């Protein structure tokens, strides 16, 4: 199905090679090799329509969050809330303020997903 969509988009304009295939292949190759927005997101991504596995309320005394790679969590900091999927490399620690402004001083620790252990 994905190849079909790439094919339709790649052939939507004039072909410049004799057989037309060189130009088409160039487009298909470029679209396959481009990272998606989610792949470029170093900390994961907002998942507003997802059902979170758990909810975390970050208070003034909170200094860290422990999450697992690919875990979806509802996080509330004051009046701000987000449902976030931590699609990040395991053992990548980062400030929560990177995804929720106002959460300074809180570190997120991302553990390896059990789905990937032993592979």
C-alpha cells in the first residue's frame, strides 16, 4: 500500500528520462530515505488520541520520571498536560522541560522496552 502511494506521488509530473523509470526511481528512493517527523523526534512525540498506560502528576518535589521506551504516559505539570509516547533511545536521559515547558529540574530516565530485551 505504501509503495502504491509513493508510485502515485512520484509519477505526478513529467518524466525526463527516455524510459521514464530513472526519474520515477529517483523520487521513490528519496521518499523512502527521508526520516519521518517521529523518527526525528529525539524524546518521542505527543499522542493526543492515545490511551495512556498510566498518569503522572509532577509536583514541586518531583525530581525524576522513570519511563520505558515506547511507553505512552499522561503527564500533568501544573495546568499543562500532555499524553506522550517515549519513542526515545533507552538510557537517554533528558529534561522534562524539553516536552513540557515549566517542568524545569525534572529528569526523564528512559529504560529499554521489554519488547526489545534479548534481541
